């Protein structure tokens, strides 16, 4: 069974990846998952400078889902290069660095930091984190503004020939419009969906459960919405689409691919069951075997 796929000019051993923010740098999972079997590790989002993140509580369970408001807490790109990159580099799988900035300049500075000996297999532009503010657009998120998306993708594309993926938000009227804006400036692929904006309330304490009040909803609760978003984008762009949103089984992987995804990212399921990747991969292969699909 040949599960290899090509996105941009990069070949991946299989189309099942792990999503940013749910798998750390991979090191945390090496005793639970055979990392070389993972299609790609998308590392936790890194920013130019350290971020302390949002006030706690930051995570709360909801019906069939998870609300988070981490706020991109991380130690910054310099720390990433020193402490995380060496481990990722020595793994026998592809790895993609997720980056986020508050301006076009921060994105391009991050790309410059990831050149030469620090070049990953790909870069994912996190244009859609719902828990941080951005400059240069009247919208809450960069990925809600097609003009801002075009501007950042164009600037990044000028700085690197590496594989570049744009991660988009579903919190828009027409996600395909945003995807086409990124495609027009040379993005290699689109990944979606990031979380849906939501909140949870404690009726007895009479207050929001998250310290930041609003967070991002992920998990099985959003899968039907994510499938539609993937299909909507697949119908409008010619570049690969990478789907995510509530994947907990191999059949879920198949559903996303039937909607147009070339690859998928497993996210919240990793937090519920840290060894779930192995189960999902096995189930997907069993599905392919039952359907007599060999590649």
C-alpha cells in the first residue's frame, strides 16, 4: 500500500499528520507514538519573541469538544532553534514549523530565522489563531482579511522557496475567498480549519469558564462544519488542501479525503489519547484495504 503524497515539492510518507499545538515538538510523544510513522509533525506555533499567553483557565471541555485560549504561549524563535529544532531534525519524519506574527514584518523575520541549517520541511503560516490580536487589518484575524492574507503570503513567498502552507480560520463568510487570495500569491497548500470561536459559561458561578472569556472550539463537535469548509475550498483552488477538525478515527480521515483533502492533521484527539495516532493510522489502512484502494 503506497501512502506517499507530494505537496509542493515535498514528499511525505503518508497523509496523516499531527496538528500544531497538540503534539508539542514531538519529543513529548516519542514514548507513545513511533514518530517515524507520522506523516508530518506540525510543531507548536512559534513567534518572533516570547509570549506569556492568555490568563488562566485556558482549557475547558464542552459537549464533544474542547475550548482553548492558550494565546500562543511560547519561548520565541531563538529558543525554538536552540531547544526544539535539534530534536525535530533528528526524527525520521517530516516536520513543519508553524509561525505567527502580529505584522507582515514579523512573519518575514521568522522566515529568515528558518533558513540555512534551520530550514524545516515546511512552514505553516498561522493566520488564524483566535486568541491573539494582529496589526495591519481591521479584522480580528489576519485570515478574515483577503487583502492581508495576500500581503503576508506575497512577502513570505519572496523570502523562501520552501514549502509554505496557509492555515485558515472558519470564522468567515466565505473561506474559499480567503483560500483563493492565498493561492493567488503562490502559497503551496491550504490547511483548515482552525478552531471556531466560542465560549463556555458556569451558570452557578455566573461567569465565563475561560480566563480570556472567548476561546477556540475544536474536537468532534466541529467535524461536520470542517468537512464542509474543506469541500468549499477544494472546489475553488487548484492547490492541495489539508483538512482538520474533529478527526478521531481512520474513517474520519477518509471522510476528509472524500471532501477533497490531500492530507489531514490530527489535533484535539492527541490531547485526549496521546497514543491515538497509531490507532487512527491503523484504522485508515484497514479502510483502504476494505475499499481495495492501494494508493
